[in-house]
C-alpha cells in the first residue's frame, strides 16, 4: 500500500515526520509531494497511490482518473469543497475529513483579524476595543464554538445562528441564539463566518444581508471566499464607509478591493488559518490514523461521501 501526502501548502516538518511514522509502522510505503506548481505533477504522483492525504489541494475527476489504485482520500482539515465527491463515490473512493483537528488555529486567527480591524490595521490612530462589542457567529461548528469561547474571554457579547445545531446546545455555552440569519446580521457589530462552501451557501453572503449590519460593521471571513457575493460586498463598501472586511482568503478581485478600500479591507497573503504546527500535527496525524484504520479495519468514521 502506498500513501501519498500531496500538499501545495506543506505541513510543518514535524507533522510530516509523524505522519511518516504512522505509515511506516503500518508497513505501508510513504510518498511526499510538496509545493507542486503544476497539476501534472499531482497526476503523476497519484498514479500508483492507494491512499492520499491532502489539504486544500483540488482532487478532481481527472486526478482520480489518474489514480487507478486510489481507495481513500483524507482531507487533513475541515472543508472538503476541494474534492469532487460525486466522482469519488462513482469510483468507490472513500473521502474523509478530520473535523475539529485544526479548529483552534482558525479560531485564534479569526480573533486576531478582529483585533487587527478594530485597531484600524495598526495605522496609529485610536481604534476600538472588542470588549463589550457584539459578535455574531455564523455557523456554530468546531471553529465557531471556539471563536465564541475566545471572544467571551475578550468580554464580547456572543450570539450565533446555526440551523443545523440544536438551540439548547448553543445556549449551553452561554451564547445567544438567533432564529434567522437576518437577525444575526442586524444585531451584531462583528460577524465571523464559519459556513462551508457548497451549492446552498455560495454567494449567500450578499449585499442585502451585509447591509443589515449596524454602523461600524465588520465581517471576518476565515471560511471560504466562495460564500461571498463579491459584487455585493464591493457595492456595500462603496456605499458605506463605516464597513470593514477582513479575510484569510483573498477575494478573486482582491486588487479591486485593496485599490479602493485598503483602509477598510485586509487579506492575509496566503490562507493562514490552519497554518500552525499544532494544527498541522493534529490534522496530519488524524488523517494518517484514519487511513490505517480504514485500510486495516474498514473503519469509515469521518467519511463525507456516504
Ligand atoms: C480547512 O477547511 O480545514 C481549512 O480551511 C484549512 O485549510 P488548509 O489545510 O488548506 O490550510
């Protein structure tokens, strides 16, 4: 059995060592393809792989066509919008994620971006504090919950909207629950996005929704760029000079945003949310263990294409 780690954005060296250790101990062959620049390198590397560990790497039908032995793909992370699930299911390839393993890193970055925005991107002028301000968490999954917990440490008033999680579960964390997304946006100065990118959510964060936010509204996006209606957001930034947008995933038209609104927009140079040694180790090891458990025992816990 050959396990390939294919990551354009490499894991920390320690994580790679530990993944290799698990693969070696299972008696499998370990292969590594990091920082590849062309899809052809991926196509070549997957040719004889039985299992694949990836991050945001795009696993298309073409990639799967090239991987004749492929049995399992584990996305070391939460979002799996980069994997063609339909193609995988057709080919009998199991796809998994490693939910929760990199969440703390993303949650810490969300708060970091919030502080950065509140302090005017460190422009030297008086900013504002997070203490006492309202924060709405859009989707209360692993990351959302941690954002809420940390934000409470800052003294923020935390609320959430998540139609997939029981109200009581969220309230048990001392977080107010809104029954509609419109109410969440209307009642919060800060909104932190934690929704996945799928057919239902793409472009769902639009002008009308964002315009409900109070004066000084700030949107923090550590989720996916695809969930934003960029045209709508640009229109809002044009019309409201109080509005700020900070994101870990630069929009497609980043230059347009920064050219006109660089005092109110900030994008990390690369997607950095999950890029900590701890998150790399947690997610990478989980991925390796999940592969071994699947190949040895048929364990399909965390399969996302059932
Ligand atoms: C995730 O979905 O887990 C995060 O967006 C992290 O993605 P990355 O592994 O590409 O940093």
